């Protein structure tokens, strides 16, 4: 997960990412303005069909983003939410959780 809440090249507020949430295509190609490049990724739908997923978020900035995402539930702003609910394993820098005064819980 990136500090902007993107995951697997699914970037926030990207029109192709938002279209993919409804279309259920297995792969998605898009131009990412913030990266100034074309990207290709598995769709959230395909990622969610995986039997095993790992969320890797190390560092204060990424953890802060992860906490904001889980509190906001805004899937357009935080693409990580499109796969987070069904993530099999979280790897986070746990001392930072207490610094933020919160915990992450799977729903």
C-alpha cells in the first residue's frame, strides 16, 4: 500500500479504477497522473478472488493513511479499501499503532 492509499497500481480517484469497481474486469490498464505513467493491474475483483493476500504497510505515513482509510470508508479515495476487508494477513509496524491511539480490526 502506498501513502496515498493505492494498492496494486489501483490509484485514488482514477476514473479507470472507479470503472473497474463496477465492470468486474479481471485486469485494468490506466494512466496514473500522479506517477506520469501507464500502469496495469489486476482488478480489485480479481484480487479479492485470491485465496491469500497480504497487506504490507510499514512506516508512520503508510500507517496513518491506513487508519484514515479505515475510518473514512471512502473506496474512491482509498483503493486499499477495495481489497482490505478480505485481506488474509496484515503486516504493519505495530508500535506505531499505539502512537496513533488506534487499532486496526478486520470486519
